[in-house]
């Protein structure tokens, strides 16, 4: 397999839109995506509240649209998904996406609305590691995704289940819905299976990752936001996750989903086999991030990974499932947001240059159009 190419650029609020356009070009984005097909922008809303580092940033979204349009892509849409604890409508509003959708006349579809798309049974050609054991030989996926490019917009952050989360994990929300929670015990294998499916159904796959403010700690929601002023992009979903995880301070090949995807031949996970273009020295930094501990991480371990995982059929099906969903909502939205994360967010709006840019989006909407 040839070396993967990942672009890494330093950026600043004054030039971030232009930097994303340049990033797309030097990462060979125009060669990765078919101009004759619709390109789906798949943003990432890990939490509907606008916590820095948790969600796709508005400049990441707008810069991606500008990059696509400059390169001649005129068929673009955005697909949103929901989770048991995340409200997609609230998320796109609080994270300042709506003015951008309006400014660029971008169609927005929701994978949970029947008028937007249907869930069909798909039989993967690739050998599955785990999804066939959960869903059977046919796996439900949205029909709208088939035959279209996909462009993922994750952020650089830690994750309590997968150590880091990025390009590969971003498919989890879009492609899986029914029984999705039942994959958590085998989450690493699930991400590899999803990448295999993506390679079958999408003519082109690409990722633009935002590390302007990165998330350190027990993500993907409650983290310590750390300003890093970095953007990454690439066609190889395994490689971009490997580069981001190495920058965060982790050994990519020690992270199971990266190692397994590499061994399966879905991409490059070894840093020495990845070509960095752009600001090469930035990719050599070690930020020293750690996932850390939290009660939510312990609850996940108890349910999905620890010696008590034999109880998960009881714990993850009604009626106890409803209690688990309420617990997650209570933990994040009732306890953490008002007591801690909202104060961090408000301080970020004032003290961080990226927070001030976010405030400009709140006040003005799309920066490139106003």
C-alpha cells in the first residue's frame, strides 16, 4: 500500500476560512471526491450544547463549503443524526450552523426523518468483524448515503470508549441507528466494519478535522478545551486518526480501532508510513492528552467492557434502557452543563480568540457571506 497523505496546517481566526480551502487542496481533496456525485457533509454534534472542542465548528463547516465550491463541487448536502441524548435540531442551532446553511443554500437532511431517507438492509461484501453478529447478514443503513461522496467534519478530542475519536468514529452516527448502543462492547471492531461499508457505498471519502480547540479528558462531551490552532485533512480515514492521536500524545497502533483497520488493509495507521504535508513540524508535537476518569466512564466500563458486561442485555434494553438514557441526559445536561461546562464555555467566548470568532458567528451568521 502506498503512503497515505495527511495535510496539517497551523491556522488563526483571521485566516481560517482561507486555510481550510488551502488545506483541502494540498490534501488532494479534489482528487478524492467525484464531482459528478452529491457530496454529503457529515458534521459532528457530540453534544447539542456549544462546548468548545465537542462539536464541528462553524468555521470548519463554512470553510469546507467554500473549499468544495472553489474546486467545482456544486452538489452538496448536509446530513444530521440524533442520539439518545443529543438533539440534532438544538445542536445545529446552538452551534451556529443554521445561518451557514441558509447563506450557502445548503440542503440539510436528517437520517431519522422518513421524508428525508429510508433505512434499508445492506449486505456488505467485506467480511464483518462484529456487525453481522449484532444485526445479521443485512445491516440497516440510510439509502441516501449509497452512491454519494462523504466528507466528515470531526474535531480533535479524546473519547472514553475509544481513547480518541475522529474520522472513523464520525460514521457511527450517520450509518447506524437501530441497535447502535449494542455495538459498544465491540466499538473498535464496529468502527472498522463501518469503514469497510463506507468504502463500498461511497465513491469518495474525505475528512477535514478541526483542532483549533482540542478536547483533553473524558470526551466526547465533558472535556478540558485546549487551544491548538491546528487543522488536518486527508482521504485516508485511518491515517488522519493516527496523526491526530499521535499529536494528542497516544501511540496510534496501541489504539485498537486504528491498529485493526491498518491490519485489515483499510488505511495506514503507522505514523512512519504517513506522508505529512503542510506544517510538518506541527504534526511532531506531543500534547500530552489523557482520557482521564469520570463517573460516566466508569458507568460505561460497568455496562460494556468490565466483568459485569454479562448484564448488558438487561441494562441496555427497555425498561432499564430508558433509565440509562435518562441518567446520561441528567449527567450531561442537568449536572455538568449548568454547574461546570457552561461556565467554561462562557469564559472561552471572552478569553479565547476562537471563542470570540464563535461569538461573531452568533452575532453575524456566516462570515464568508457577510
